[in-house]
C-alpha cells in the first residue's frame, strides 16, 4: 500500500483521485512520491577541522569519584589531535559542544533519506588524516580510508589540505525493525587507523529512522541523549604512566555533565575503540536500561562496537558509571551520572505565622562526599 506523508501531496492526490482516470493517477502518484521524498530529505553540512591540542585527562587533578589525588604513576597531560567543529566554511568560530562529549569530535546527525556533507580541513601538524564513517552509504572517493588498490580521493588529506565528504543515510543505514528510533555509529581517521584513533581523531554519528526525527536530526521519542566512549589511550608506548583508561577522554571521575531530570526519557549511545585490552563492560549503578528489547545494567563493548540503550530517569541521585573490568576500575575508568529530583510547584502561604519561599526549580541529589570539594 502507498503512503504519502507530505501535507502538500496528500490533499492533491485525494482531489485528483476523484476526477482523473487511473492511468493518469498512476503518473501523478509517481511524481508525488518523488516530490514527497525530496521534501522529506535534508542536506546537512558540517565544518570540521583536525587540530593539534593539549589534552588533560584529569583537569581537576583529583580523583573525583573517591576524593583524592590521581594515583601514581599516571601523567594526565598529553598532546593529541582532535576533530573540532566550526559554524561555517570560514572556520573562524568554533561551534560549542556539550561538556560531556569530552575528547570526541562533534555529533554528526542524519535522518534516513538525508545527505551529509562534511567539509573537512586538516590543520594538524602530525600527518595526513581523513574521516571514515560507519553506518552511511558512500562511494570510493568518500570512504575516507586508505588501502590498495586505488584509495579514494578522501583517503589521505595532507596538512593544509581539505576535502568535502558526501555520505548518504539510505535504508540500510536505518535502525532495524526491533531497534530504537536512532542508532550510534563511529567516524574516525583511517589512514593508519590504530595510530589516528589513539591520537584522538574519532567521534559519533547518530542516524534516526525516517519520520522519527526533529529538524536537527535528533529522535523525537527521547528527552535527552548522551554519548560515552570507553577507550584506553596509549600515550607512552605501553608504559603505565601513559595508559589513560578513559570515558570520553577523562579518568577518575573527571567526566562531568552527565545530568538529567527525573522523569526524562534518556538515550545513551555507548562506543568502544582501541586495542586487545579494550574489552569493556559499561555498568550503571542506580538504574537498569533497555537494550535489544531486554533489561540489563551492564553493556559489553569491543573495539569498533556501538550500543544504543534507553533509560527511564526515575531514581533521583548521583550514581556511579564505570567499566566493570577490575584493572580498568583501578586505572580510573569511572565517573558518575546524576538524576535531578523533580520538584513540586512552589507553595506559598498567607499565614501570618509562617511564610514559605518558592522551591528550587531543580535540585540535584548528591552524596555528602560529592557535595564537598575534594581535599
């Protein structure tokens, strides 16, 4: 059965159905379907630059999960390369990104049917880089990966160079029948892949089912989204001082901003990347989550893998979120998330004896230890 969704094509079809023969209607349907699809699809443009940065994996210089110093022998400041998003092709104004996104590049979004154009510039000094997407449909020039024979034009962008990638979210990019309305995928540099992801050149793609997205591409059926990537960055050729067991590039609770309000529908996008030691089990305290139509509180992640899960934020408090591998906990692959308690409307009294003031709009529930600054 044919379904037309655009508000302009539906009444047109119904009117023509009453006055035209079937052959003519068939031709009209073909035009209407093409028009309907064209109206629904969107061209989305992203302006992203690879840049040298100095990254601090623990900017507070504290173990915020247990209120103490970062244990020895870990050194937390290292040179990295990141994907930085700008507002337009002038590449002069950086586009803000959520604090919790950390070292990751910007979220690239699409609804099924959309075409994404990534205007990429390499302004790093450490080599040639590119951008390779998971999940999208692309041709050879837009694959963003270097291997023989005949690597595409976007495989290797030298320092000072630029390239515009064109990726298409087709039906094979769509969440499946039993998936949530959106799924997360990786993008990353793929010339010498293992070196470039370790440098920090990686970020998330979120593709939403056709007809289920807001104008910005985010899913209609959730109130809040978070992306968390579990990665051990090897900063010192396997020396323990440089083994950064991070979530979004932060260790020992320094990933901040994972906050939501009681009652919200929250979608978490979990990602894994790295080496053979990057076998992670992301565990939520305080809540279970819905994953692959079942309940769990622990998600297994391998390098290159992705998981999309849903949480109902109905247990106010500040809760630990960490990898459950023992060595990884010890090395700081942990943080917290907070569900802020929903407050009742302000209550005022006209009594002369007592007078109440409006309650706070949103009050985080935190432990005594977390309400104090770490020593």
